[in-house]
C-alpha cells in the first residue's frame, strides 16, 4: 500500500441464516433471542429458510412481525445444505453467520464471535465446541467422529483448526459467494470449511457452548453423513489450493460500524 493511501472500509452488517426443518418446538424462542441481540451498528437480519417443514414451523414464522426477519419457504424438503445456500444467496449483510434452529448452540455466544472480526484480528471466526466452557456431546461417537474428521481436514489442508463441523461459522459474504458450493445435505458444513481452507483462510476460533441433541430428540445427522464428509474433504483438497500467505484478502473486506444505512 502506498504512503498516504487509506483502506476502504465496508459498513458492518450481520446476516444470520437459520435453516429450519420441523423445528416448531424451538423456532420461536431461537428467533426471539436472535432478534434481541445487541449487534454493533444494529445492522442485523435473520434469514430463516423453512425447508419444507410439515409441522407448524411456517405458521410460527408468519406470526412474527419484524422487518429484520426474512423468511424463505421451500415447498419440499431439499436438505440443510440447500437451505443454507438459499440463505447465502438472499443475505444482504457484509458477513454471514449460520445458526441452527434447534437450540444446540447458545445465542449469547454470537456477540463473542463478532468481536475479533470488528477489532481487525480475524477474517473468519468459528465457534469451537472442543474447548467450549459448556459442552455436551450426545455420544462418544459424536465426539470422536468430529475429532477424527477435523484431524483429517488438518492433515489434508495443513491447517490447525479444532472443530471442522461447528455450525457457528462467521464468514464474509463475498468469500462465501466465491465458493462453488454444491452440497444439499449436511455435507455443506464440511464443504464450507474445506473451501475456506483451500482458499488459504484460517478461522479464528472462539470457545462456545454446545448441548447436542440425541437421535430421540430430533438429531438428524447419520453415519452416511460422515462418509460423505470424507468424500467432500478429498474432493475439495485436490482442487488448486491457495496458501495462507497468498489468500485473496479482497474477499474479506475490513469493516466499520455505522448506524447510517441510507
């Protein structure tokens, strides 16, 4: 950068994407807490993608009168990945955060994810459950499986992250839209992380609280999703890679806080 030049700052805005499929027991509470968040600059939108729910999820969404809520309805269930991709396409904020509708994660952790981004210490931020101060894994295999997949990703991409599959991923919107995302199911979590690592970006990790659901409580992920995860990691790894030092920083704009969006 030449002497006297200044860095162009982008107004910070947070788009929280909430994929929901048959979450009528929790969706109202999750959205109430998300809409109550105190986000710097107050630029907040909640993009809720109702992915073909057959319960009262749609009715609950239509009962909320708040301009910050952006509902998207899929006529049939297309998968979590398809729902998140639809949310990314609709987002208007400078950054996107994915948040599940089932209350496995704590809304109060969201401001803690935003802080290192606004201070300029981070380009992307992950909420890590591995070092969380309040973490409950539903089973030994859930914990071991995630650690094994994370270790595999680190070996493939030369990274050192602790939680590949955390839902709480805070990424710049331009970076997310630069990825050629294809997954419609749970594999999108893996695909986003793999593409970010392939592009040379490394997450700044913040410990978060997590209380995992059991299958009886509605946990939808299955063994075949782990197999798909391995496939995705290798598929993305063997595309051309960018090193950390050569990453395209224009895809991660520096932000400023403003209250004037006119």
